[in-house]
C-alpha cells in the first residue's frame, strides 16, 4: 500500500515562493535601508552642527554681556570719581575764599597799627593832631602847630614813608589862641596809603585845594615848599 503526504507537497510551493522572494527582492530593500541610514546620519550631523553653532553664539553673547557689564561698572566708578572731583573743587574754592577773607582781616588789623606807628613817628615838635580820619585808601589829618615849619616837617616826615602817598596840605589858617597872644596854625592834610608793595597813589584834594592835572600826573596844590613859603610870609 502506497501513502502520499499531501500536506508536505502543498507546502513546498509556498516555501519555494518565500525563497524566491528572498533571493529576488533582497537588493531593493537593502538600498532603501542604506538611504534611510544616510538620511538619519545627515539629520544627526545637521543637528550636531546647529547645536555647535548655537553653543558658539551663546558663548559670544555671554562674552559681550560680560564686556558690557564691565563697561557699566567702569562708568559707575568714573561717576564716583567725577563726583569726588567736583566736591573737591567746591571745597577748594570755599577754602580759598576763607583764606582770602582771613588774610584780608589780618591786613585790616595790621593796617591801623602800622598807620598809627608811622604817624606817631612822623609827628614833629610844636605840633599836635586834633583829628585823624582813616578810610580804606586815605588818611585825613586835622591839627594845630605853633609855626608852619612844624607843619612842613610833618609833611616831609609823612612823605618819607613808603606806604604813604605824597601828603597834600589842604588848609593852613593862622589863628590867635584864646587867653594868650600866641599864634597857632590850624591845618588839614590828606594822603593816600597802601600797605601793598609800591608807592601809594597820589590823591587829588577837594575844591579849594584841588590838585592840578599836568601831563597826566597829579600835582598837589600845596606841597612842602609851599608850606615853607607860607611860613616865611608869616614871619
């Protein structure tokens, strides 16, 4: 008796078809897989390049931010320095003003003392002062003398003082003192003064004893010589 396996025979064509399909269609599938791998590799490389570029840009951005911050810090420091310099200038100007005021006060305190000292040294005998008016630039004397020679000596002595300008005799009046027959001369003298270096400026007198202007200089109305001539006429 002969047995035939129909199932095994029926499966053979299917297995054959699978083998054929595997042998015949394997080349197309490999190409697609290679293309897919290349595409994936390109995408990965692109992402890596973009990430590297983005990292580089972020590094440059942070560097610029650090530079800007450093510049801002420097600006703030410079503002503080400028503020301190401005405050220093203000304090310096205020200090200079105070020093100038103090020096002026010292000069004003020293001036009257020097004036009194020089005037006391210049006073001759037979003459006394009844009034002395001192302004910031001038000195006005009123006094009496027993003769005009004493007045002339006073003018000469005052003229020798470097800080005094040339004295100007504004008035000299001869009077007889009460209770005695002695004659006295009442006089008025004015002069400019300055305790700075150099000769004090020459003064022009008031009306009646006004200085004559000649060649741009001031000539006193009555000088030492004129006082001496008045003394000679009186004698």
